[in-house]
């Protein structure tokens, strides 16, 4: 798209927002169509394919035995990585994870970690020496906006359906037995991203809208409606706008959590 065309489109999107309209016909408080397919990768301990509008993300969960962090010898380890593959967007470049990849992984990791979604204490095999390490790998396949929400929904779905083998200590040696059980998931954190154009707030911005946003914030909720993580991605919000964003996001988080729990309810059978 040429510079003039891009500028005209931005003006068009801003004018629509002033009239409480969006370029794709949605309401300001409306998500794009959300499709989540659990257990998408047969060789992963847990996985999910998420399609949010035209944004497509694949998330896998793998488990491995390793050493705990020195400051938490009585807990397992959570490691989240994100890969923005070049085929997903002309903006993504090949090579090691860049700042955008690291930031996306950090957003997803924070909601899971701060909510204590995984009971890491139950991942200990031998305290101070051996624990289960949970790897969450996010692969962005098609970028059309709101990667945070799509990636997080894939991550929590993959965790809810993930299985872990049994590890036992036999004569000071650790053996992994082919007996599988669900991961100890105790909370289901759900983030909702809210964007701001002018003085209008909207949820689930697509890529065209993200290029116009004046500000963006991601708010993650636990089941009880408590905020477990909040991250201002860019721009400024007034106190009133923050309150409005929290109210808007909380309602949507409940609905999305219900959908994910419905999709994964047979995951431990």
C-alpha cells in the first residue's frame, strides 16, 4: 500500500471510530470470530491452533526434566518462547527472536505466571535437583492483529489439554514411566486487549486498526474477576478510560474462558 493510500486509510479508520464503527463492520466491543482447535500437534504434550479473524497462531507445550531455579528449588519451571515466522507477515524477519518476539512471549508468560495457573510445586521430582520444565512455544503463522490474545488463548488451551508422564526415583535414579496425568492447572487466566483511537475504546484490534491506535493495554483476569496482570503496551489512558477498559475487558474474558473450558472439558479423560 502506497504512503498516500495508507494515510487515507488511517484517516478513514479514525473517522469510523468517532462514529462508533469499525473498518470490518464490528461493534467497538466485539471480537472477531474465534476458533480454537485443541490437540492440534499429536507429538506435543499439549497444543492448540487458534484463529482469531485472520490471525492464526499455533501453540505447543512440551515437558522435560531439568534443574529448578536456585531461588525456587521447590518449584517446577515455566519457559515461554514466541516465534514470528516471516511467512506470517512481511514485517517479520528471519533470524533469532527479536524484540517483538520476546515481548509477545513475556505478555503470555506473565498472565500464566502471575495467576499461578500452573501449580509449579507439583512439578517437583526431587527438590533442589530435578523438576519438570514446561515449555510453551508460540508460532505465529498469520498476523492480522492482536497476537497477544490469540497466543494466550492458545497457550492456556494447550496447558489445559497437556499430559505429563510420571517420574519416580528408583535407587537414586529418576525414571519416567508411561503413566500420564493432566498438568496441575489451577487457574485459567484470560487476557483481553483494548485499543484506543481518539477517545474511543475497542477490543481485539485487527492489524489495520493497530496501525492507527493511540494507545493499547492488555488486561488479564482470573476466574473471580480479579486482575492478575495488566500491561500498557503503548500510549496513554486517562483514569476514566482505564476503568472503562477494565469493565469492558472483564465481561469479554468471562465469555472467552467459558468457551475455552467447554472446548477442553474432555482433555483429562
